[in-house]
């Protein structure tokens, strides 16, 4: 099964981070993701998308809610969890 990207994951569907395309991200963005705990095997859930097409995506990682730019979310590959 090919993983989805975080920017296309349906709202309120939990997933595991399968991979992050680190070279696609600028150094400050990659550093921020690592500091926030984004890494392979971590659970993530999309909570909200901005109503304007290119706006940020709010997601839950652990007990935190984090807003990500769509371009950053597109570099995070996820595997949806069953149920």
C-alpha cells in the first residue's frame, strides 16, 4: 500500500507517519518538525483545514495541536490506521 500524504489525509482520520521527505524541506522547517516530535512511526491526525485552499492544516501529534503549511504537510507521508 502506498502511503498518503498528510495534506490529503481526511479530517479526524488517525495515521502513522510512514516517512518524511526531509530534503524537500528548508532547514528551519525540518528542525521545527523534529523539535515538535514529527518522525516515522508517530501517530498524527488532521483536525482542521483552512477554508481557503492554500491555508494551513491543524493536526494533532501526541497531545499537541500544530499548524503546518500545506507544502510542509505534503512532505509528510502517512499510513492510515485501521478503525
